[in-house]
C-alpha cells in the first residue's frame, strides 16, 4: 500500500475486533432519541476502527535513487493510532554504500508522515564493520539520516570505547558528536575525559576533545583545554596528539609540569 510520495511501501496484516450493537428487546419501535443514540454509538465505533488498528506484523521499505532499497523497518505486535505506529521488537536496517547498520529496540514509534522513528528501551545498533551503539532512547530522522539523543550513549569500534551524554551520529557511526560528560577508553591503557563537546570522525581518523580535557595512562595525567588525536587508519591506534591552550602534566610520582602547547 503506497502512502507517501517517496515510494515507501507499508505492508500490514491487520486484525480488527469489532463490537455489535443490539437494540432494545420487547418493544415494537424505538424512540427517536434511542435511534439517535444508537447511530452515535455506531459512528463512534467506526471512528475508533479508523483511528486504532491492531497489527500482527509490519514492514516499511525506503527507496533511494534507481529504486534501490535504502532502509527497512520491521516490527511485531504493533498498533496503529492515527499517523503513529507503535512497534514492539523493532529491527531497522540502513544500507550504505560499503556497509549496513542494523538497530534493534524493544519499542519504537514510527511516524507515517515524516517517516521518523522514535526508539525506546534497550536500543542496540551494529554496523557490519564492527561498530556498536547502545542507549535507552533515541530518534532517527529519515530526512537527515541521523540518530540523536539527549541520553547517555556508548559507542564502540575496535579498540576504542566512547561514552557521553547527548549524541548526534550518522547510521554508519563513523562520524559522531558527543555533547557532554565524555569518557573515551583507548586500548591498552589510555583514558581521555572532557566536558565536551567531543567529535570523532573515523573517515578522517581524527578525534577532537574540548574543555577540561584529561589524558591518563599508567605513568601520568595531562590536563589541557583542547586535544586533537590522530589515529592510524589501519590499526586505529594513536599516532599523534596535539594539545591547545594550557597544558599541565602530573607525573606518577606527583611532580607537576606546566608547559605550553605540545605535540607528541
């Protein structure tokens, strides 16, 4: 069934349970007021059936240029209320040029008009090349193809784990911006925190930390205002670090160094 100008097809198996209206027994005729009440009740039932529908299973497909499938949404045990489809056990797949991104959620709400999806409870997203996202609430925009949330999010990829509050990311998880309260752990022993924002771009192999940045390893802790980390595109390990603003190094023995901007 075609319901939008973007060739989005909605396939639904619907079970509707109706209710019968019985007239008064033992009377030859009904009064005008009784007939009017019955007509109003029937009208209310018809409206209810138009607004709410029980759904056993559902699938939506989004198409890009050349009628190529760009994304799919599947769910179970859903119900339809006006333009909203409440979904249980959502599985959504985004098909990129070089990878796929699959996201699962216990609950979701699909807006038939905007094609946006509100994701709720136990959200886990995985890319075909090893990236993973987890959070408790998020929104997916069909227009911008972005996932956003004000909740805490954890994103992992190879030897890097990022956690922060408030995130905007594309489905591929290769570009992400964490708003605040950021903690990044880089294998084997480096931990970086900052107040935020924190920006990471895996395509460019760069990560930028802002405001009250702390870099800790087994031997020291470095404090600075801004930190840019460059990663090896093959191993994802740190190859260069550039600091900006104040720099204070606290060594394991307690010695403190106040120095200018550094690259190491």
